[in-house]
C-alpha cells in the first residue's frame, strides 16, 4: 500500500501563538529552519520534520505550567543547553541524565509551551 503522505508529514505539531514574529524568531534562534511564512501562519523544519506556528492574538496569557511539550533530538544536547542560555530562554527543567536513557532539558517558548532538547545517553558513551 502506498503512503498517503511523506512520513515527516504524518504527524505535525501545530502551536497556537499570540505573536507570530516573536515565536518565529525564538524557534529560528534555536536552529529551526523557516519553510513558509504566510504572515499569521509559519512552517518551520527540524531535520525534515515540521512545526507549525499559527497566530491567535485573541488567546489569553500563557499558563503558569506548560500545556504541551515538543521534544527535539540533537547530537549534542550540551551545546543546545548553552544556546538556550544565550537566547535567554526560561528554563523549565535543567539539563541532566534521565533514567529513561536521555540527557535532556526543557525551556519555555514565548507562549509557555515546553521545548525539550535531548540526546541519547548511549550516544554520549553513558548508556
């Protein structure tokens, strides 16, 4: 059976944001690539996988606790930990090795969503 769409398009996260320019800049500083910008809708990519940003200025303030988590697998999580500090991201969970086999950390995006960067411990020689 033929695939309906490319595997990278099978499941795409779409985040509703209050300020599309601010959110786009945040994700681009973290290394996401701009694919499409329609003004109030943006497509970003990370190694072929898509993240959609959809501007909804009528949304209220960000919740105190994240309502969603976007996990990004990277080869060198410690480099992204440094980058998170360079861009002034709010840390939700500091970097550390986890029992589930990842070294990871989480930061908040401008709308309060958690963005988790992770590397497999085995790839760091610790698994």
